[in-house]
């Protein structure tokens, strides 16, 4: 399953209060309900249009609140004497809202971390029905045409520079071609067609998210050199572990990867494309959308094992709510793949006098970074290693404030050979920005593989939904420049790729190099 991870800053998350699934809040007759529209203004993100559907079922609030940045849930809330108070959670963020009810209007304030701002909403009608945002790809021809037209009209207006990579005439031609295929295309082909146009805009923050049901297959692959190898499989499919993929249905793996590349961001690196392709070629929605498979719920793969034996296996798709029981090729994962549920953790490695920190996410970074700094003060390590290889983004300003700037002021570690930052193709968005800042502001040695996203690119994503399918479209609103002059790529100071033999042995050559550095 491809992982398109969303880059949500805390300040944007604050605004996400207004895309909320509201549940578990106390309400009664006379409590505010309905469909509200208005704005939220963040100190950092500025003014954003928002809408809130608020329903009272029994004594609990239900509803959805839609903004350009996400969908969030109210965990607790009360309405007392015209004072509405809500506590919300969305992804890794928590937000509080206090609003006064004045007739048909709500006036209040949100707070999220160190960001806050006013919220102004006005009731414009009854709340939309529950599940109205769920959406479906099973549309009439006219509904698909309407979605395509909406996308074509809105993206050029909302994106910071929709035609920085793709020419307007090519965009218009692609839209016309997709509309011409509506009478004959299946739903998965329509999704792929739209996402292909979105990715042609170029930047990694602009795309159409997969719907809930992608028909995920119990197979996980990764490219090593020219080979696509199986690194994990669902229970019962262990025979495929370690084998090379030769074909998917009747399509050679090279052709399949070429087709999948069409829904990767056109202006980013090939390394990022290859990383995303690994996920696309194990989902039924993609395989059917590319024309590789005729059935989105199953696909037959042809493999070649290391003894030269060719064999086939059929993989049935899993339902969206049914977890796959994964069996990994590597039974004992290297250190950086351990504790996968944690956003931020660290451990002292006494043999090398190294404090290793795995920084995967920005949730609670102020507290997490403080704990790390206390550990540095107590341990006084000879080496400090900050691992960003699995960090998919957040708020780069938090990384700068709570991690990079404090480390700058530790002379024992902020010197050559004592501070290391581990990077890779999936060091994304804010993590990419922080890697560039580590290089610019500290004595860190960057180790690993080139980052897949370009440092000078369009970012700061917002969201919109297509009117009929409810597909979530993400688009970039700002241009950032994190590298001045030279190549628009962040390459490590020490390049250390992971080859097949190293991977299957469960080794991490990047951290090994750091620990052995003299």
C-alpha cells in the first residue's frame, strides 16, 4: 500500500479544527446544530475558509468540519449557557476550541500548541447527512464529467503555480482526453487518469489521495538495483519472500513500473518515484487502473527465486477494515526499523559512546526534544546521530526551534565527526527541510542516500474534495528554497546505499558507518 504521507504543520493542524468528525460531546435541545460556514485565522497560516456540520444525536455531537487542511474528530465537548467548548484530535495533533453562540453564529478561538486564532462561523442551513463525505468511485458519466471539470477549474486557481512544470495547453489536452474516455473507462481507470494529471503538475505535495478501498494485496516489494524483490508477504504467502518479481499478470515488471511512474510527481527525483512505485504495484486499484489487471481484487505475480526457479502466486485483495498478517523477510529488523509506532525515541549505545535518536514524526516534539537534550547533558556522548530516514514531515519550524538550534549550542557535539544526520529517499517535506538546515547551521555529517524530494520546490499543502466522488485533492500553496545555488538535490556527505545482500542480512550499513567513524 503506498504511503502518501500528509505534511501538516501544527499551525495548519490548528485550523483543522474545522474539518472535524464531532463525537462524544455533550449536547441537548437548543444546542447549536446545523451547517456552518466561515473562517479560521492562524497566526502562522493566515485566513482559511472552513465549514462545519454539527448534529446532536441523543446527548452527543456528531458532524464533520471541512477546511483546506484535513478532517479531525472532537473527543470531548460541552455546550453550557451558549458557551461551546470542544477538544479535537486529528492525526497527531490536538486542538481546543471555545466559541460563544450568538443566534445563528459561533464566535471563538482555537488553540493548538503555540498557534491560536479566531474562529467565525455562521449557520447557513441544516447539517449534511452523516457519511456525506465518504464518497464513491461508482459515479455516472455526468458525475465524472462534473468532477473532472471541478478539478480543471480549481487547481489552476488554488495551486501556487500549477504550470511551473506542465504547460497549460498540455493540461487542457489531458483534461479533454480524460473526459473523452469517461464512457468507456472503469472507476479505477478514472481515478488513475485524474491522479496522473495531478502528478504532472510536478511537486510531491500535489496529488489525489487514494480512496479508502485500494484493494491492498498481501505483498510488499522494494527495488534493489534493477530487481524488484519481495520483502514481506501476508501469512500463507511466505514462499514469495525474497523472490524477484518477473511479471504481474501478463505485464513484465519493467513495463509495470513504467506505467506506475505516471502517478509519481513529475518534477521530483527518480528515487522518490521508485519508492512510490513499490507501493503502487501491490494495490488492486492501481493495477486495474493501469490496465495490468482486469480484477481489482486479485492479481497473479510471476516470481524467480535465487535458484532460478520460476513460479506463480495469486494474491487476493484485503478489505479496507481487515488487517494483513504480515510476515517479514528479515526476522530481526535493524535498530532504525524497531519501535515502529513511535514518532521519536532514542537509545545510548555504550560500545561506540553514541546517542542514537530516531526522529520519525513531529508530534510532541517540544517535549521529546527536551528529553533528548537532557539525555545529551547526562550521557555526554561522543557522537550524536539523528535519524530522519523514516520521517515523512510535519512543521519544519518546530524541528528548527526544538532540535537544530539547541544542538547548535552544544559545542561537544556540534563539531565535525561528532554529529550525524541520517537521510534517505523517504526523508520528506519538513524532514527534508530540517536536513538541509542541519547541513547549513551545524557541523553535521549527512549520511545515507539522496533525499527524494527536491529542496527547492512547491510545498505547504492544502486540500479540496471533488463534489461527487469526494476524492481528496492535495495541492501546494507556497514555494520554498532550502538550498542556495548548485544542484537542486540534497545528497549525503557520505553515500551509503543498501543493497540486497545487506538488506536480507538485517544490517543497517548507514548506522554502522556512523558507529565506526573515527
